[in-house]
C-alpha cells in the first residue's frame, strides 16, 4: 500500500508522502556556487587591497571583511539579500555576509521601536547565538591548544 | 435560532451580509482575483511609515469600503468584531479606537475571519445587535516579524511554507434582507496531530478542517454536493490533498467542490511557496470573489471553513506541536437576490 491511513496515531508518517521534498542536491550545488562566488569576490578584494593599497597578506583580511559586510548590509537594505538567501541557502548564510545580513535585517525590522530599545536591543537577536558559540568554541579550543603546546 | 447536531448553529431569524469590503497589498492585487478587491495598494507600506500602521490602514480601507457600499454610517453599528494575527490584537483594537463602536476582539489565528463572521451572525440573529461589523486583517511583513524572522533576513524557506496574505476583509451583518444570507455556522474543536514544523502549517491544519467540515455535514444532514463550493482557508498545496483524502476516508468525495483560498489568491508562478495564508487569506476571497459570485447567482450555497494554526513561536521553541482549528460558515443566496 503506497498511502498510509491518515489517522491521529499515524498522521506524522502518513503526511510525509504529501510534503514536497527539499531538492538536496540542487540546494547543495546552488549553495556551493553562490558561497564560492562570495569567497572569490572576497579574494579579489583582498588582492586589490594588497596590490593597490598598502596592505600585506596578513592584514588585507581586515578591509576585505569590512567591505563584504558593508556590501551585504547595503544589499539587505535594498531588499536583495533575502532573495539571494532563498536561492542560495547556506551559500549566502555561512560567509560573513550572512552574519551582516542577520544584524542589518534585525536593525531594519526594529527601527520602528526607536534607536535604543528597538535597534540596539534587537541588533543581535539572530546573530547573538553565533557570537556566543563562537566565543565559547574559541575559548575551549584555546585551552586545548595551550595544553598541547605544554606537552610537545 | 438554535443548535443543530453537535457543534452547528443555524440562524433562523435570517441574518444577511449587507455589504463587504476588501483591501489588499500589491502581490494580491496582481493575483488572479485582482479585479474582485475594493482597494489595492501598490506598495507594501500602504503609504504608512511602518508595517503595523500599514496593516491598520488595510483594515480601515476594508471597513470603510464595506460601510460605503452598505450606505451605513458607523454610528449606526452596534458591534464591531475584529481580529488579526498580532500580539494583543493591535490592528483590530486600534481600528476600533477610531471607529467608536463597541468592540469584541477575537483571535483564532487564520480562522478568525469565520470566527468573527459566525459570532457576529449569532449576535445579530439573537437580537443582541441589529447591525454588526466584522473585520480581520493580516500583513505579510507584520506576520513575518511576529512569527518568523526579520523581513529582510536571508533565511531559506522550504517548499511547504506559506506566504501570509497582505490584506483585510470586512462585512456588515443585519437582519435586513439582502442577496447573501448567513445560514449556519459550525464551531471547530482544536485538533492537534503532532505536527511540529512551523513551515508546514498546511499539514498541521488539515485535521481541523476535516473535523469541522465532517461535523458540519453530519450536523446539517448534508452531503458535499449540497454546496457549490466548499472553501478551506489556507491549507495550501500541501494541506489540501491531505484534507481531501481524510474526507475520502470517511466517504465524502470533495474533488468536485473543494477549493482552497490560499491557492485561489495567487497565481501559481508567484513566489509564494505552497500558497497564501493568514486571516486575510480566507477573508479577501470570501468577502470578495465568493460573495460576488453568490450575488451574481453563479453559486447558490457555499461553505467557507477558515483554518487556523494556533501557533506561537515560543511554544514551538518549547517543543510543542501546532494546534489547528477551523470554523465553518454557510453563505447562501438570500431573499433579496435578483
């Protein structure tokens, strides 16, 4: 039997055949291409800062990240980034541009409640968890790295 | 006036819809029912400075379009029943502040459209009000903020997600004969079959639509063929086949008569995932297209079952499932019909 009866006990399983499946392969390809293009663009930016401005390979990262964040914030404000996000998924969420989008979109959303209680309070509504886990993970890894250096 | 069967009210004192009004946003205006709306806003802000004000503007537009068509001044109205999707029912309450009509705020998620219509009809039928105004609204951007993420956040939504309709619908009820009569209403139970995905409300609400419509048909001793259309609110392309198959299991074939407002309101090539949702979804279709078709005699009797996912983001984070509800109202051609 291809269709299961739709009753209370079995409902969650029975409705699975009605729900359209996410296109995992296609989503992965889109995410890879868009995420990759964002990184290529970042690489071009950092090369630009090295060749045309007075940066070396180590510190060219700083203006590159700042430029990407600025562009992502502008794209969010112009209403483009959410459409890119729907297309690319993790491809546009994982790079630093996705982080910028989560902060800018929250700021825009809560502008109507004022600068302090609206924008400032809600700025890290989505990005806060990223920062928390980023700091905790860095701390834990830092301890391991230190212990490693003591042993060897 | 009285109860029929288990959960159905029949209005024997003849309650009629005097007039109805609808207001929608740009995407709905471009949809297949674009010509049936009274007010279409070209821009999502509706000329206001924030989304909440935009939703309020939509409800004002729908209410005033309705009153203007009825030729009734707001001072002559006894009762205003209003609801929306926002916390503390802010849209309805702030519209009521300006209307100056005694108000009852109602919430049944997206089923509020038929909840207000059924309650309004009951109060007019019983004589507690001579003229009652009912209105609901939803706005895509206020709903996104209330239930999901900031509007400009680039998160990816699955294909089962729905798109909240930007709009508002209002109707004026009284006992004065008019072309559209409110014949009966069936009040739904909360049905929860343990669906937990907030991006799949169609699956969560299908059991509620099934329960209410089955109860309605049993209470009234009717078959689906007694209706020209049985419309569900916002089951979408996911929930609609689930609902139809659940009805089929009980021996009711709805393939000829069932329509889902969430799938009527947009073209299939509009970017709305599985279809439209929100209080306004069933309201703008019912108070626009369905009432016009009843007036023109294209339909004689329709059943509208507005479906609601009684979802709270906090309860979802606490791992609760999504309770569903559906309220159904029968509209038929009345005495005043030409």
